[in-house]
C-alpha cells in the first residue's frame, strides 16, 4: 500500500513537471527509480498512462482521467493525515499557488516571505501566469484572482481590491489632447490586454453613476500588464490597467491619470481554492494571513490628485504636463 501511494505521488509529479528527470529532482529520487515506479503502476493497471517520445511526455486519455482522480486522492490523503497530526493546528507541507505575474512579483512575494518567516514548515511552489490556470486539473491549492474567481467549483475569499486606472505618458499627451470623455478614446491609440473580460471594451461611470463604455483599438496588444505599462510609459498610447501595476509610474510622473470625471471599475482581489468540505491548515492559514495582511492598507494606492493635475486631465493645458511628486 505504501508503494502504491508512492507510485501515485511519483506519477502525479511526472505529469506536473512534464519530465521524469525534473520529477526525480523534486522528489529526491533517481530518474531510473521514477521511471520504474511509473512503469510498475502502468503494469498494475494494465494500461498505458503516458505517451513517451524523445522530446516530451503526454497523457493518454486513460492517463488524463486517472491523473485527475490521482491528485484528488493524494489531496484527500494529505488532508486525512492533517486531521490526526500537528498539521491540524500547525501549517506545514507544500502550498501550491498560482497568481498573475504583475501582482505576484510586485505584491504577493513580500506576503509569502512574511508568512514563511512565521510558518517555516510551509514550503511554497508558485506558478506565475496571466492566464487563468485550472487549479483543480493542475492540482494547485490556491489561486489569487483579480475580478473573477473563475470556475463555479471554486470558493473565493476577498483579500483586497484594485482600481482600474486610465492613463498615458506625458510624452503622449504632449502630442495628443487629453480625452474629456470616454467616447474621445476612439480617436486615441489604446493598448489592449489579452485576458481582460472584454479586451477591446473599456468601461467607466460618471459622477451621476451612469455607465459609459467605449470600443478601443490601437497599436499594441499583450498578454502581460507590465509589458503594456512599459509601452505606455514609452509614449505608445493610452493604458487601462489596475493601480497595482501603474501606481509606481503615476507617483513618479511617468504616467498621468486621465478622465477625472469618469471612474473605471474597481475589481475585488480573491484567494480562490477548490470547493472541498475540509480545507487544509496550510491553505486556511495562508488565506487568513492574506486577509489580515491587506486589511486596512493599500500598498498600491494611487497618490492624491492636485487641482492643477485635474485641470490637465480635463484637457485645459494639453501641451504641458506638470510632473507629479511622490508623496513624502
């Protein structure tokens, strides 16, 4: 039975890593031992689980179905062990986590480091990706999601919020009059984001609460917000991204917020995890930590707007941009 569970663990790790060698390294086993465990598992099941070529591994149809059940079984086993060990009260083990690249690098990394100092028995395995990773299929414990948790099979707990900001560089505004209303953006070069809910539609609300939407187009499109921010700073066009990406450049004066009489959406930030009756202590503890870590603070908050800056954003002085000072 012990060998059976070890074989399941090895098989799952081979699928996750896409390589016998990388799985062996993660499990502190030899590559030959990893290969032997998978071969013995296939012999026991009397079916092929993996297609092997010189360049890559892929799951067979049977292997895909078995892998999905396998990772659930291993998660249930870990959960069962935690109920009768110190892990029921002390977080330990590997926490597999996914997050967008920008939020992960700029904000989540420091939170992970602080949690790890408090709970040294927890190890983090972090995948940064701007695509919506299927955490159930890929055996991931937790995802940080912006705006939408994704699948209905997930539970989302709010840990913060982010404000979308419409902005452009001073060099761009020196050549193009600042828009006075969202409809004016149709005449501007706008930078679009691949994973936006509607990537070519930007939404705003005016001070009366009325909704405005505009279909945009422009010279660049990307699947990464930091790339779009860099293009905006370089003067390539108008940017529409969360404040956790653009706030440093706004503080430094490299980007200027636009349309002061119109507000883009505010998006909630969630910790999302599979809907299971029992949540492991490591996941529960980290989610509780994130809620407390971001409560009452906003480390990516935008700087306050002065009256002169508001005048510029309304287009009163399109040829001149006053540099914004960082607070403090």
